[in-house]
C-alpha cells in the first residue's frame, strides 16, 4: 500500500510539472498577452483544475462545420455588395478610412439615404416593434440574445403569431444559454413549438445531441427586420424591463436601453446579418434576403454601416472599429456601456484621447448587475480618472444597459456590443455606425439626459475605497482576461 501511495504521489508531481511546462509553451500561442498571462497564473496556481477549466473555456473555436457555414455566408454577402458603388457621403476627413475598415472587416458598405429614429423608452421600443410587425406583408426576422414571453413582450409575440397566420414568413432566433437564464424559458419553447413561427436556438449547448462548443460563446445580437423595409437594433433584449426576476422587481430595478429604428438601405445590411445567423443555425438559405439593394433610400441624409463581429472572425471587428474612431476624435468622446472592461488597445485609446485634450466621458451604472464584471470594471476607474476621463454613475435601482458612443459632432455608433473583452472576443455582436444629418445631435440629447440623471465620480472619492474592495476589483480584473 505504501508503494502504491508513493507511485500515485510521484505521478501527481510529474503531472503537475508537466502541465505547467506545457502551459508555458502552448498558452501564449495566437493569444493576447493579457489573456495568456491570466491562464498561466490560473494553471500555475491550481495546475490540474486550471487545466480542466482551460479545456472547457480556453478556446474560442465554434467548430469546423459552423465556421464553414459562416464563411460561406460572408462570401455571399461580399459578392452581393461588391457591385455597389461607394457611398458619396460628406463627413470628417477620417470617414473614408473608417468606412473602408468596416467594409474590410464585415463585408458591408457605408450606405446613405437612411431614416433613423432613436427610441429611449423601454416599453416604447417594444411597442414600436410590435406596430411594425403588425404591418408585415411578407417577412419578419427576429433575433435576440434574450427572449421571453411576458406581460410586456406578449403583444409582440401575439403580433408575430398573427403575422404568421396571415401568411407572413416569421423567423425567430434566440440564444440558447442567454434565454435559458430567464424564468419561464421552458414554457416559452413549448409554446413556440405549437405555433406557426419558425425558430431556432443559437449556439445550443446540448452535449448529448452532439451540440457543444465553449459554453460562454454566445450570440448577443438584437435585430428585428420587417419586410426588408424597417429594422430595429440596439441594446435591448426581448423581455420585460425587470427581466422577470423577482429580486429585480422587489428593488424596483429596471434596465435602461436605447434602440434605433431604421428605414433605408442599411435595413438590408441588418437583414444580411440575420440571414447569415439563420443559415448557420438552420442550414437553410434565405435566398434574396442578403441582397443589399432592395430597400429604397430616404432623403434624410443619414449614412449607416453595419459591422458584425464575433468568434468566427479573424479580427475583433468591433474593437478595431471602436479604437479607430476614438483615436480619430478631436474634441469629444461620449461612451455609454453597462460593462466597461477594456483590454489594452481600448484602454489606451480612451486614456490617450483624454490626455491629448479630448473631452472624454463615460456613462456606467453605479450598481452592477453582474458581480464579477462589475468589480473588474471598477479596477479600471483609477487609470481612467487619472487620465482625465469623466465617469458618470447612473443611479440605482436602474441599470444603464445602453450601448452606444459618439465622436465629436460627426459619428455615432449603436448596437449590441459592450466595451468589454467578452463582447470583443466571445460574443457575436452587431454595431451600426451612423453619420450625417442631425443624427449625432440626437445621440447628444440622449447623453444629456443621462448626465442629468447621474452623479460624477471623482478621483478623491475613488481613492477612499477600502482595501478589500481594491483586492476584489483586481482579482476580478484577472478573471476578465480568461479568454
């Protein structure tokens, strides 16, 4: 027995050292230094357990078959948009290069002639989407990270059912894990299965059915397209503003979002993103849905460019777009993100802008709804405040969930993407760049409303936080880099 124990102990020691040596040579490969360092620390501290965690969460590979369908759809979109002439849009000197960047990253061009309306009210946004679905004549495409049938979203789902019953093709995509977190999810799926709505769950994690990838790779997009003529996109999920959580209702906690309603050529770019996601999940081609020229232009002077991003892309499309725009700013940058956990490129872009005299402000919630993310976010406040970034805290019980930013008086971006490592590397996201007309002024009005609601965090106040909070913030910052 003693011999067996000695052999087992020796084997564990050898395995421990072998895992550490292998990690040193394997983890840095094709991985950000911050991410590689975080994984190395985890494995060096708890070798065997850390290695098991790495096996489940260490790769952003979505699978060969899924990646092949995504690339096939991207090539179809590129082919369909190659024949479009570049938009003749008047804008800041850097606009042409930004538009070229977006085109090279996501295959979709900058297109003029869009009418854009910003909807800041949560229930008003759902009502507007419901009204649009009620007018559908041919197709409705709906894609959400979180979808739930409740008292607020019920009219929307009823409008989908009514549209399907009158012969409209209704397609619905909802994220498998994201929607499962909401009470009533099983009942929703059972209900949908008995309705004339075509639906699929995105990125399903069902190991017993052979459906498995890294479980925290999610589709975080929010898109609604009706008849290829009107679209909605932004930060808002398809669920009541308290997310059907009793604790949220108890504290009066509701989410604050911003949604864009679009008419014009950009609608077809959003439709192309949906068509790609539908094909990836269903293997069904939606034919003419990726044609970019079917939506008529409006004489509204707003140009838009859709930039999709996600694990299947070779580059972090949203991160590159965001940093390029922030580096282009000359006078003002206003950022709104519920989860601001930047990697080095974004942190340097934001702090560099502030240090070269650009007025940079960041709107975030004072109370975080995700423990680890909230503390990781707080770990960056010191560097931001020291650089001169003004941080505005949106008061509890509300959660500022909007995701948008504006650059000078020239460009605004809205979409599903947070400014965090998860949205850059692990989530499928969609962003919409807007320029022209008074569109940036309308974003400024939204930001002014936030500013009136918030209080400003000062460096003196932040430096008074406890040592325990500092330790917790820094620890959670390390976990945020585990990509």
